[in-house]
């Protein structure tokens, strides 16, 4: 079934990637690139390095504790990090770099939608030298205040360092805030602070004023102020990438980098249309749990310029395949 999804994603990328998104590979950092490493078959998270310009950290979905540093100029892996002290990951789904320079990895997936009563977050300093090496990682136990659930998006605020998780559900998920500081000696309870669409990844802008969330059929950017999402967010006009699993900002915040699963998967740069303007900043409460907001349906996102006949056909096929996968999984 996963091969069917990958094939669908590849076909969709060929048909639906707008010509305006294409850029020459191997010319400059932070441009379109293809992940060349044959070991990376299910890139499920993406984070721009703070210490090494042009390098993006990624990892496989449900894999060994390996993190790959990929050079956006060549698509080649320039560092493979082996996390030690964390055991065997169950379902690594997300990665982010915090304001302390540490890399955070979310082992937060749960394909049975709540079969595990806890998940994990791993954390280790971003290495100063790019090479294959072992890194000592801290492991944090995470539970949700309202019960176990599936999630694929983990975000670390670039100013406060607070960790957030967005759960994944076809009918809309929740945005969860962790404690002010994670504790490696006890359980970290994440509390629901808002509603989100069907999310597969997310990232904060470098200045902390915006949050981008993406799913299979949508990607939206929200204003962020005092620990709260803006009202409905704005479509970023992302291309349909099939099994679209990752998004991050470039380190200067001028563009998004969007990835997907599959062998030799493509990472696409998408310019922020209003990069020179500050987003609307609605009022909010302090960086703490607050009142939830109305969920946004992926179908209502309206990605401009991408709603074509090919999109509808491929999107429909994707939903059918994904639905069959869920039925088989629950049978």
C-alpha cells in the first residue's frame, strides 16, 4: 500500500508542480533539490540548519535513530547522525531546530490513532562539524491531556523554545502546547490550545511571528501572537506533492521549503508572497493554553493556481488509496 502511495505522489509531482516553482539544482543553497541518498525513502520531516547554511536535516518515517544532513546545493548527504540514549524509535515524524541550537525530533506518530499512551521527543545539540557521528540525545516522555492520538507535526518556537505538536485527523486535529520547559525526568503533558486542519507537518518562521501548517491537500500560514493562531490563515499556494510530509522556512524567512516521501524525493522552494510585509497579528492571550478556534477543512483551502483537472483526479485517487489503507489497517 505504501508503494501505491509513493507511486501516486510521484505521478502527482510530475503533473501538478507548477512551472514557476522549478529552479536549477546545484546552483545556490535553499533552492529546489532532490534528496539523493538511497537510504532516505520516507523523508517525513525537514528543518533548516542554524549552524550550517544550506543544510537541511531530515529523517525517515519509522526508522532507526538516524538523522540525515542534506546539502541543498547538491542533494547529497553530508552528515549522518546516530542518536544514542533513545532506544528504538517507533514512528519518527517531525524535526525542528530550537533557539538554543538544539535539534528536536518528534517520535510522535501513531498509525492506530491512540494505541500508545505516550510518545517521545528527542533532543540533541546541532553538531558544529558536518560528518557522520554519534550524538547523545535526551529523551522526553510526552502525553496529551485529552488522551492519546496520532501526530506528525512538531514545532519549536524560535523565541520561547516552547514545543508544540499538531495532531493528525481527517476531520481536523488539535494544536497542543508543551510545558514551558521539557523535563527528562517525568512526563510532559501537552494541552490542547486550538484546532488545526489535517496536518502532516508544520514550522515556525525564524522571527516567531508566523506558523505554517501543511497537509496532503493544503498548506496555510497563520499569524502567531502570544501563543495563539490567527483566525483562518492564508493559503501559501503550495503544489500538490502526493504524500506531502514536510515543510520548513528558509533561515531568512523569505521562502518555504516543502518535501514529500519517496525515493529521491523532491524538496521545492516556494517564495513567501508577502515576505516584505508583517502578517496580521490578532489579539491573544499569554503563551499558554487558550480557547480553541474553528477547524479549517483541507478541502476548503482553495490553493490558488493548483485546482486543475489533474489535481482533482490525482487528489481523488490519493484519498481512495489512503482510505483503503485505513480500512485494511483497522480490519
